[in-house]
C-alpha cells in the first residue's frame, strides 16, 4: 500500500510541491497578462483625430397639427406663419391668422465628420413660445445652418415625444402628463444637402487630440505610437500629439489605413486622483488613484428638533364666561351664574383661547475618534469609510475635511 501511494505521488518523476508551484506561477503569469491587457486602452477610446469632429446645426421652424395646444402668442407665431405662406405665393396679414394649432420651434442637430449628401440625421425639436404640447405635431420643412450661416441640411417629419399629455387641467379638472411634451425628436428627420469640408492631413501631419488633456498621457500615447508603429509621433502639448505621416501613406488610398493603425494603438492613459461629489443626488465617485494618509476621524450627528403644537385653553366654570342672554340690544347685559354682570362681548374677558406650545430638543451622537491608517488603493479607502457606517452625506463632509487636513491626496470636484 505504501509503495503504491509513493508511486502515485511521484508520478512520472514530478513532485507535488513542484507541480503546485509551477501551476501557481502559470496562474500568476496569466493574471498579470490579464491585468496588463485590461489596463491598456486604444487611442480611439480617449482621443480624436484633429479635424474629424462634429458640427452643430440649428434652425427655426413651425410645428403644425397640435389640436388646440399651440402658441397663444400673437406676434412671433403669426408673423412666422405669414412669412411661410408668402413663400407659397399667399399674401395674408399676420393679424388675420389664428395659431392655436401651430407652434414655433427651434431645431438642433449634430452632423458627424465625413457625412455625405443624402445622409439622414436625427433632429431635436423644442418649443420656443408657450405651446402646451407638441403631441401629434408635424415639423414643416426647415433649413438647418451651421456656425458659418450656410445651409447643410433640411429637416421635416413627425415629432416623437416619448410621452403624452391628457386631461383638461385647470380648476375642477384633472390632467396626466408623462415626460416633457414641449420637446421631441424627429427620427431621421434631416437630410444632408451639403458636405462640411473635413481635412485631417495637413502638410504630412496628423494630429491626435486627447479628450482630457494630461502631460503624462500625451507622452505615453506618443511613445506607444513610436513603439508599435514607428518613430513618427511627438507630444507637442498636453492635448495634442503630432504624427508625421510617411510618404507612402500620404496617398488618398492609404490614408484611412494609416489612421486605423494609429487609433488602434494601445497605451495606458494617466488619470489624476479625483473624487467627484454630487450633493444634489448624494453621489460620490472616486477613481483608482486616490490615496489617504494616516488620519484620525471623529464624526457624529447633531439633531435639533423644534415642535410646535396647538392646544385649546378652556376656562373653569363660574369664571365669568357664562352664556349671555341677548334680548335684541347688543349692548344689554345679564346676570351670570356668579352674580357679576357680563356683556355680549365676553363679560369680564375670560374666554376660550388657542395656545401655541413649542418644544425644543437637542440630540448629539457620542462617537469615538477612529484612526485610519495609510490607504494606498481605492479598495482600502472604500472599505475603511464603509466600516465607519457613514452615510453618503456624511462621507462628503468627511472627505472635504480630510482634504483640508492634507490627508486626502486627490482632487475634489463638487457638482
């Protein structure tokens, strides 16, 4: 039995501890490769190619067919309808136009780079005056212009709100509203008529622009391009890396291939330690680079409650508050139960009163000071703060106090 066991343990000459050690080394190597792969990011995910950007379009138009929910304005809406009718050869004074089924709106859209003629875009429609709802409305043909004043698209179509507005409203009525009904979207409502000129290659240079400027990230990105593609990149600012395009890649049929190779190069961007605090929603978001030095923290809730109650003070019997007999003369008196005279105004002034009673209480939690040791990772920080049992509102004050004390090595962004 012992020889059989020994032969199983030393199967093919492998010892158990060496087999386990080799397996652990393989697992650690795989984990290291996995972590490294996760830390890498593509250039296209954090940067854009210079010159290849969106452009904003805007237009002023009319939404019709609103079933009495349109503008009540008597100037802009009527004048806009009159101007539109004039384009069709119809001359009508603006004052003779009723506009309860019409609303004037602003139309906005983004046109991506390299967009060709005939491409359709989504447009957003928003009421400009006092229309109650755009439900069931149709956007009439509206030109969309860019910042240079040139028309690049034309929009038209049915407005989709993603909500509704029903009911009469007002006094004695009820209404139901879901989402905002004074703005909506016309899906594929705009057609591109003119292309916006886009130039990404200028004098043999290609510029890569980081969305969040950082010196370290720019240098790392340039080094990644030099290591993975060739020594052709140089960081010229925290936001810009210039890439010198080889001559064999400057021809039009090779340009897209070259850009694709650049934007798929991978590097590790550097992110400064930052904590974003949104006090309105009670949200705290911290990135992985924050650190906390050794610090002692004590916090507690202070509650001050002020309660105001009303009580009725009723006088005792035979105190001059008896019933008064009125014989038609409002100033006539009578003899009350205790024999003293009392007029209809309350007799001797003793009557029922409402008295305000105010109670104030103060409660303060007694908590000991907690020592937080050095925390080099965001996991350590999250675990330590959660162990204190503090709410998000309390954590906001604690983090701000840590920053003032010099123990928090991170930037606080308050929204």
